[in-house]
């Protein structure tokens, strides 16, 4: 019996390694899986089929079907968007590449508001929900049944009982502790509630590696919110164990909100299987004209959308590239792009937490310091709390606010969403926010990593090797 089991595991290991070689997105990942599947199949085979896949196949066909339906129903709306599309001549090469990655154009007619930390973010979102007249779309990676979670529930229930259609989508892994009673209360008020279902379908039954990391709220197809904050008291610095929480969101009013709505509609179609009847006619804000591009990304994309978008932004920077991320575990192409930016004389600054919530991430960040700082990149470690924002500033014209971290999970495994805003006034506001954060940070000194003990440096290198699964 034992001999037969050993044979079966080795056969499964060989077959799984073939699958890994044909489907894993990076050469390093393919090699690592192939070696481990053939060397330690008893552990590696179940690990591979739970954690190893990097392409969410079922979502691809659902996306095609959904896009065909949306195109059929909203053909007139597509024409209506044309007056708000930024002229091709006004979009620089970096912007055109981002448009192709997103499958959407930059749209004018938007007012944008930078929301710094939880109080400002939830105040804005709740005011938006209270103003809804037709529908509210809510999608989060984490929702807690705590004070802020219950306030969200109360406001959604009130809107639903007033006749507003409310759809609520959550990630079942991120919101694992969300009690059934919370969801039942939403449903009892007439709210449609669904988990994202990353394990939906026989091929995905044991797949736990894909997560819907998006944070989206859309009201009436006219206003959208995206950014780093989930729904939980810790995001408002109310958790004494975590302490102060530093995060950023953005409010977008105008045609750009439709990009976030489209991402929600695709996710809903995957989770629930039906098309949503939504407004697709773009409505300008009337108080701003900022060009906005919404870039959804995830493991169903043909290309590595998030990875390519950030690499291209770094390569396109001429004056500065400032990046804030709680998890900075990039792959070699990103480090190479940062080094090249430094060689061009670009002001490269990376803002990370001084005390990360993941020890592996904190260790790995030290190993990247040596590589990136060789050509002038500076690392700032934020010390006034836990830094969770995902923001990038390129030169003096463009800023991004979204959900994607600088790590393998966000680049290849998570469903993410990023707002790209090409507006000088907004970029200046983001610059002031960065400067305030830098003032509360310490700069990592060149050689700091080399002065650490041998065991620390060994641990940092080991942590770096785990980057693909962090």
C-alpha cells in the first residue's frame, strides 16, 4: 500500500511539474515548482494544487461572456463616452500603454478628492451612500462585524429599504470571520449579497491562492471610491494592538467612475452569474476636468497588467518616482527599472512601514535596499503607525491610488484596481501628502543592510526567496 502511494505521488508530481512548466508565469516559479514537485511530491503536489496556479481560467470565459453582454446592452453608452475621451495626441506614451492594459481610455470631466486616512474616507463614502437614488455597489476584500462594519451595514440597509438597489460583494478568504448573521441582515433588507467565489467550479475547488483584493464603492454610476482601506475598526486606528493606521483612498466623480463600475460588474458576473442593469451614460462632475483611467488587474488577464503598468511608469519617469507600499517585495524587472530610473537622475523614493505586519516582508525589504540604492533610490521607513497606502507619484503630472502592493501577490495572484489620475493639481496634493509622510519617516542609510549581523542578512535573503508566495 505504501509503495503504491509513493508511486502515485511521484507520477502526480511529474504530471504536475509539466503543468507548472506550461502555465507558471515566471521562469523562476516554474523551475522551483518543477524541482520540488519531482523531489518532494508528498508535500509539493497538494501545495501546488492549492497555491501554485497563477491563472484564474474560469474567470476568463466569464469575462468574455460578460463583456459581450455589456457591449450589446450599452452600445449607445460607448458612443456617449466619446466626448469625454482624452484626445490621443494629449496622451503620452506611458498613458497610451496604460490605456491598452486597462482596455479603457482616459476620460475627462472628473473631480477627484484625495482621502487621507479612515475618518475622511468613510465620511465621504457614507455621505455618498446616503445620497444614492438608484443603486449602490459595494465590493471589499475584508469586512469586519465591528463598529465601522455595522455602520456600513446600517446605512446600506436604510438605502435598500428606501428603494435603492444595493449589491454587496466580498472575498470569502479576506472576510473569513464575517458572521452569517451580518450577511443575513443585509439579505433580509433586500440587498443582494455574494461571495466572490474564487473556488467556484470543479477546477478551482481546492484553489485558495486567488483573492479579490479590490475595494470599490460606486453610487449611481456617477461617483466611485477606490483605495487601500477595507472595512474594519483597525483602518480607523481603533485597534490598540495595531495602533495608528496610515492609508489613502480617492473619490472620483464623473465619467471615470464607470471604470470602477465595469470592474464590479465583471466580478459580480463571475460570482453570481447574471448581468447587472446599471447606468452606463457618463455624467461629468461639473466641478473638475481631471483625466482619470481605471486599471483593473488580476490573474485572469492575458498580460501581467499591474506589473507591466508599474514597470512602465517607472521607466517613463523623468523627474521623480515616489512609491508608497506596505509590502515591497518586487521581482527583478521592477528592481532593474528602479535602478535605471536612478541612473537617469530620477528622484526615486520608496516609502514602507518601519514595523510591517508581516515579518517576512520586513526582512525582504532590507535585501532590496542594497540592490535599489546602488543608483540612488532612497528608502523611507514610516514610523508614525502602520503604513498601508498604495500610492505612486510620477513626475509632476500623474498619481495613482489603488489596492495593488509591490509584490508578487498583487502583480499576479490578486484581483486589484488602480486609479490613474493625470492632473497636475491632484499630483501636487499627493506630493504634499508624501512630504508629510516622509517627515514622519527615517531614511535607510546606504550600508545599513551590510552592517546587520550575518544571521539577519541570511534571514533577509531567505525571506526574499519567499517573495513569490508572500
